């Protein structure tokens, strides 16, 4: 079970005598964001169960390779594995681009052009229009309590990006010099690839192997071995931990200014996890 940080009644970033300098992020805030950036297995299990039940009730064949109900890595790049199980799914870029969903499955999962919609305005001012009658929306409403909560939760990573300072992803990896060097050495030694970041390795693997598998299809042995080794190198070098810290420094001012939103995201995930556990155990 994934642990959810339950903060005290005081505000995370500025209260309780917190003393953080410019560019620093309060440890409690960092833990909330780290929880957010790690896919929640309880939520994933409930999501898969609810979507499959919904399709069955509608008499629609099960869909292979359902998209996750959660979001990408904190840095928004490919190749980051949060667990060995995730690594065993391989690299997204080796999937064939053509969708394996039939028109019937597409409509059942995500709604049709005639579906009713709900418009949700994010804190950034962006308006997200959500179709309300697809199995995905039905599942998310049960897990997150409302489509608004689900939409705000999934889009929080995009909200954070509005607070980014100038710079590039490469700058973040440059700032993690020791960890980046350790990752590169590990990958070269154990796989023969020369890659400075997980994203670079993902690109090289995808270029070598091509798009050879359908959504939901397991990777073949070569890709599986590389991905699992990649995960172990990410862990031993601490490259993901370090680059996440550097990224949070980049958006530290935004986090301080949007403390209430950060706490709301924590509350949404905490409630969603409990709902998910109840759903799976019911």
C-alpha cells in the first residue's frame, strides 16, 4: 500500500515555524509531491476493475492496454520507472502507434461526440472539457469522488509547470552531476548503451527495437532485460530522486504561492486511495 502523508492542521510551507530559504522546498511539501509523482497501486487496481466491470455491463469487449488513470513522471519525460513492476511493462515507445481499440470500445471508454460534457476550470485558467458518460469517467468519479477532483488531480502536474523558472530538462540533469555520471556509468557497464539520462536511453531502445508490440502486449526478453536494468541503475544512482529535488527547487516559489492547492491534491489522493481500497475489497 502506498503511504499518504497526513500533514498537521498547520500549513505545510509557511507555518509551524518552517524556515526554508530561496529555492528550498519544505520537506513535507516535497513528500506530498513525491507521493503524487509515484503511481498509486491501489488507485490503479480499482480503476482497472471498475473500467472492466463497466465494459462488461455494456456488453463491450475488454480493451487491452488501458491508459493509466494517473499521470507521467514529475519531470514529464519518458523512461522513468517508479518500480520494477513498471519497468517490466517496458518502454512506451515500442508500442505500435495505431490504436487497438475498436470504435465501439473507444466510445464506451471515453464517450462519443454526442456525450454530455462537464467543463472544469483549472487554477491556471485552462478549461478542461470532460465527457461524463464513458467508462473511464464513471470509474474516476467513483474513485476520486467527482470528475472535478479527478481532473484537478490528473492535471496538477501541468499546473506546476506554469511555475517553472527559465531553463531546460538538461539543466536539471546537469545540476545532478554526480548522479547523472553514476547513472551513465551504470547503463554503459550493464547494457552497452551510452545514455546520460533515462529519456536518452528510452529513445535509443525505441530506435533499436522499433514499434513492434500492441498495447497490453508484454515486451520481449531483450527490452525487458534493458528496462529492469535501467530501473536498477536509476535506483542505485539516485538520479530520479536528485532530479526531482532540483525540479522542485525550480518551482519552489510557485509551490509557496499555491500551498492551498498542494494540500488539496494531498487530500484528493488520500480520499481516492481509501475509496479505491474499499472498491477492490467490496
